[in-house]
C-alpha cells in the first residue's frame, strides 16, 4: 500500500488507476488529501469550506461499493474540489460577498451532482475573486489566496483557489469557471492544466456569477488538474447523455478519445503577441517551446494571428459593462470592495462626458490602450447592445473563417501577458488578460498546460511605452522561478483535439529541467 504522503503526490489519473487496481482505498486517499489541506492551507487560504467528516464518510461508502463490485466509473473514490461559485446543497455561493452568506442552495449544481453520481468524493470548496471579476482570488469574506510557488504572488482568479489547491497537492482534480480566463490564467500562474470547454459542452446549471442575464459573453465551467491527461480523464468519465439531461443547453455529444488524434497530422497555428500588450520573455519562449514540441512530433506549424484582436477584446469590455456597472454596483452596495474590482467598477460607471474627457486626456498623454478602454466601456442603449452583439458575432465568424482558411486544427498562444502577479497586481491591469479573453468572445475550447519557468535573465522588459507596459515590467521583475504555461485553442466541439495537443506538449516536455513540477509545497 502507498503511504499517505505518496498519495498526495500522484496525479488524478494515477490515483484513479490505483483505486481501480485495489492498491489504495478511497478512504486513505481522501484522508491523505484532507491531512495535507490541514497542514498547508493555513498558508495558502485556498479553501472556503472543508468537508472532512462528509468526505471520509463518502470515501468509506465508495470503498464498500467497490468491495461489492459496484464500480461507478473511473472517478469512483477519487477526491475532487469545487469552486465556491458552484451550488452545493446547504452552502452559500457568496462570490466573496458577506451579503450572500445566507443564500444557501437547495440542491447541488448539475456538475456536482454528476461528479457525485460518478463516485467522486468532494473534499471542499475553493476561494474566488470578489464577484469572479479579476485575476486574483481575494475577497473580504475569505481573504487572499496565495500561490504555492510564491506566497507573495497570486494563483490567479477567479478560480485561483482551485489552482492553489491542485498545485500544492491538496486536491488532484477540481472544477472552475471561466468568463475571461478564470480557469486558464490560474492554471498558467500555478503551473497546472485547465480547460474551458466549448460553451455548453458541460452543464452550467447551478453556476453563479455577478452578471446574471448578461448573455453576450457567457461563463463556462471546466476541469482543472495537474496534467492534461487528468483533464481527459474527467471528460471520459462523465456520460454525455447525463450531461445533456442535466442542462437543456448541453448537446448529448460524445467526444472522441484524444488518443485517436494523430498529432503528426495536425496543422498548428501560433502567435506570440496579440497586439494588446507584448508578453514577457518567458511567456513568449513558452509558446515557441510548445510549438517546437508539436513540430517534433510531426505537426505542421505555421504563424497565425487571428484578425482584429484588439477590437474584439475591447468589445469584450464593452459587453461586460453595457449596463454601466449597475448590476455590480447593486451587488456591492454596503460591501467592502476589493481595490481591483473598485477600479473596474469606477471605469464602467463614469458619466459619458467624464469618460470622453478622460479618454481624450489619456490619448494626449500617449496612453492609447487606456484611451480605447475608456471609449469602450460604459452604459449603452438596447440598440447599442444589439449592434455590439452583431459586431462581436461577426468578429467571431471572421476568426473562425481565418482558422479554416489556414486549415488549422489548433492555435497556440500565451494565456496571459505575464507570469503570476504579485498580490494586488491585477488592479488596472485587466488588459494583460486579453490573450484569454479573446477566446471567451469566440466561445472556442481553450486549455492551458505548463511548459517552463521564468529564468533570471527574463525578468527585464525594455522600451516600456506607457503605464500598462511599466506595470508589466514591474511584474516581470519579481517573476523569476514562477511557472509559465501555453494556451491551446481549437474549434468548437473539437475539445478532444485541444486535449490531444496539450497531452502531446506535456509528454514532449516531461524531462525538461525547467518544467514546473507539481505538487509544490509553500
């Protein structure tokens, strides 16, 4: 039998195999992870709730079922964790607001029900950014989550609690949500894998967010784990018919096994700079390294930059602020507002004349990106929202057509302009997340897999032209040793191709000395 320490070092796939073999029990597996939570979470603050007694009882039940030959599938007895924004019966999905503490769910979110039905053992719920709207995981209710690679840095947001729990070995598999990189940026910051599936490929019923009724840019939940193979395990373990039965928007579509994808037959596009904010040297190197890994496997590699990225990304901000920030303001009334969220709210709520004046001043000062952001955000009439909807759909179609014209199967690019941010670094730095936000507009499947770590000679950024680039330079200066991932994007309902490319990158780089290896203890 494996020791308790060994069990927290294994990937979800390895744990599932050991459980299937009978080499380990679900109870000892759960206990090992719960003990690690008890030991490490006082430093990381990844968890909002830990279900120790309930998890151990469920693990014992899983063991009893297995002894009777009642095996529910590959997740039977496997520990998992759940983002705090997903409903669990009797629990409040607070989104980091004190005012939501008494809003207790009467049933589990669809994905939680399906995981439990598959025999997974829920260890606890994990921390988020306030209202899930910035790339850190911090709020007045549960505090600030730290990155296990560096306690001075964030694991990202809004699914940063999940990322920290998985990267530190407190959980082997978790569920996050993503409306602007909220799975992919934490995966990149924490050196793990994560994927935002095709919109509605997995059921979103029971997933809570701040912008209810905002349908132009929709959130999608998805799995997070230490390896891309673990993500593939999660996909294979959940029955498409059951997924569809839980949410009317989900098609009963069975994805092919990623193992059936011929990597040598893939045509791979890549870009390093999206025209918004140049990436850090290490982030650019990670894209090149991952591209070379697929090329070495026989894939055809071609440069490719999607059309109109800046216009599409500014349209993303237009969509999320079309109510003039009124929805967020109502939720935050009387609350202690996080500084990062305060800045975003202030931008959205500027009166039109003040915004126009501020944009003009920013332009005269050479702050072109700030000028365009100010011109993009703010309240718009219904007719304006309809025009924006039509425009963003046209841009999505243009990107789809451009990928088809190049006969691409996947596209590789950065997940974020920098490595993990120091705590508080997300304030006035939202545009650094443009690399992920583009694919939320498109609603394409997009995943992140770890590739490398920042080298000491990659911490300096030259020729900073404006405030945003100076902010990026300050982040880079503190980034040595932090993990860096690559983003892999594919066509809708071709999630298995995205996973196959991620697995191929993972396998090609597994012996590289600078590959981020998890779990890592703070």
